[in-house]
């Protein structure tokens, strides 16, 4: 397996030369993925709280126990455990996408600087005194 095959897609698909249009599309795509992952993470956080509140209420009413006891039982409920797992999965994805977007910006900044440096070298190399 070639080294390039093991690279993440955001690295495989990055622009190799400074083309503002390609860079804009590349960064925009990764930024949108990051934002969408954050939205999904926030939704999962809300869902965890909603499920927890529902399970606590259900336990309290069905078993005639105190709120504190119902909260303890709710943390062991399968429904709550499942939404917590989903929250964890979405948080990991959110953090990963955030890192990808940050790396893309950094890479494109260095690509821009490399292009500027090359232009300066070309100008100095081709410079002739009058």
C-alpha cells in the first residue's frame, strides 16, 4: 500500500499549487463539514439531556421514588447509555473535523507564502540592471 493511500482524504484532495479558486472551494468544504459536525454534536447534547429528564421523570412516577433515586437509576438506563454513546461519537467527529479545517487553513496559508516566495525569487533571478 502506497503512503498516499493511507492519508486522510482532506490531505489527498488538497490543492498542490496556489490557485485562489481551488483553495476557496477546498477550505469552504472543510469549514462546512466542521460546522455541520458541530451542529450534530450540539443536537446530541440536547438529546442526552432530554432523554435523561424523560427517564428520570418516568422512573420517579413509575417507581414512586425520589428525584435523587430516579437520577441514579436513569444513569443506568439503556436509553440514556445509548444517547451518551452517540454524543461521544459525535464529539469525536466534531473535534476531528475541526482539526481538519484548521490544518487546511494552515496548509493553504503556507501554500500562499510559498507562492509569494517563488514570485520574489523569479523576479530577483530575472532582474537585470538598466
